[in-house]
């Protein structure tokens, strides 16, 4: 199972929606946020490591190596799901 930064971002936006609707306990939302921050910190270390190697290395795939347009990266996915 692959996990990407786009998936994490989408999960965090889903969590925000659940908070707004009152469908998640604040403690659960905080736990999700804390876990997400730990994942992002790990990704930052990975990026720094790849930079230290002069850009050599593939990474874990969490952060795509190929630049993508925002709509291709899933950034607008929530906008599509929302009602006009």
C-alpha cells in the first residue's frame, strides 16, 4: 500500500470537514494532526537527505519526484466533491 503526500493532504482536509460538522471528537482530530505532523517531519528529513546526496536517490515515493500541475496532484480534488 502506497501512501503519498496527496493522500495525507486529502485525509487532513477530510478531518477538517468532520470537525466542522461536529462528527469527530477534538481528541481524535488532535491525534490525527499529531500523526500527520510526524509524517511530514519524516518527509522533510527525507528531502534533506536527498539534497545532501546531491539529488541522487529515489526517496520513498511519499513526495513525487516529478513536478505536477496542481489539478494533477489531487489539490483540487475536494473542490470537485463539493456542491456548487
